[in-house]
C-alpha cells in the first residue's frame, strides 16, 4: 500500500506540511518495499484557487490509497473520496511520525473536511 503524506521537504524526517492543497509536496511511502518517492506540488503554492483539487489529483496519480495531512478542505476531500483515497488527519511533527501513527492504528479515517476552502 502507498501512503501519501503532505510534506515540507523531501525526506522522512521532513516536517508534515500544515496545508494539504498548498503543501510543497507529498512523500509517497510504499509499505511493501519500505521505500518512498516524492510527488512535487509546488505548482499549487500560489494558485489563486483550485489548489486542493489539483493536489488531490496529484495524490491520486501516485497510486496512494491513503493520504495523511493536518488539514483537508472540502473540495480536496471530495476529490480524494471520489478517487477512493482514504484521508487521515494527523498533527505529527515529521512525515515518519505520521506514517508510524498510521501503521500503529493511532489515526482514524476522516469522514469530512476539517477546514473551509481558501483558509
């Protein structure tokens, strides 16, 4: 399974990015091979609108079945759900911490967005 985590950097020790749609990128961790790739999301950092939708499409393109971030807006959440990607909210400090929380069952699947769009 692939787990995408909103990240401010390019390593497992990078801080989790606070905003899903405008995250610098996503670290996509493969639980079967214990390897990761990086999905760049910088094109959405200054987008006037649609950043959440585009970020969700970006994550869908990675093949991830799970995404972890501290916050999800309503449009991003809708696109993730339509793509069959489960969203989990975490306030972990690092990407590795977020992955560990998920793998140990400490995170619950979110059933709705937890912030308004354009926050």
